[in-house]
């Protein structure tokens, strides 16, 4: 009954008070189980009187106290683990925000794409400024009036661009000259570098290109 009540109360909400009351009731249920089972346990030959030692009831109390102590240690450990996890999450978010701020303020265009799809994951403000438009997956379409072009002004196939070569085939590109038509019709010339980003197992997970 105590365990059922504890579970019912803990389901009422995620606040600290319902969880604390539910935990206490669950602990009471476990204590009751230990007291009842150990107090009812009698291991000796039939007809032989007890020869000292702890009485079953006191033995049950001792076992219950040990269980409570173990639960207390586990609770303290869980609290410390949660605190460390929270601090690690805050530190991770702070580092991610700092890295994003650095990338946004870098005076070089930076574009990151996922592998193997080639979907754009990140593009900093400088890259969008240089190309003259917001950078999304749609910028890879061959039917757009702007984008990478060859010497004759024709739109280049996206599969042959440095970023796509890096993300799909693992090719590295250093200081490649690339012509680009902006949405306003102006032509700019970029010096492009691209490289794959690999995980610990050597698999390509992303690729980065700088302009």
C-alpha cells in the first residue's frame, strides 16, 4: 500500500515535494517488507530453543537501517551526478556559443555541410555577405540564376564544387579560384578551400569550405 501510494503521488507532478513524498513512501514500503520478512524468518531445528543472538525483529531493523543507508548514499551520488551533468551541459553550451560567435565574426566566409547528403548545416554572415544571399540547401539548385559559374558564365554542377567533393568523396581543395554570380548579376571571384571532417573512426561526417 505504501509503495502504491508513493508511485501515485510521484506521478502527480515533477515538482520536488511530490517526488520527495513519493520517495519516502516507497522507502516505507521497503522497510515494511524487510521487517515483515526477517521477523517471520526462523531458521533452527524443530524443538530447539533460541540460543541468543539478535532477535528477528532487531535483525530486521538492522537490515532496514542498512538499506536506508545504502539508499541515502545512492541518493547523494545521484545528486552529485546530476549536478556535474548540469555543469557539463552549461559549459558545453557556453563553448558552443563562443565557437559560433567566433565563426560569425571571422572575416572569412565559412560553410559547413553534412555528409553524405551535402545539406548545409552552417554558414556564417561573411559567407552570405560575399555571395550576396542567404545560404541554404536551395542554393545548390542548378535552375537558380546565381551561383558558381565557369569561365563561359555557365552554372557549374554542384557535384564538382569543392565543398561537395569534400563531403561526398573526401577530397581536399586548397586555394581553388572559383567564379560566382550573385543575385544582382555581379560576378565575384573567390579563393576556395575545402576539407572533409572525420569522426574518431575515420568516417566523413561533415565538410567545411572557406571563401
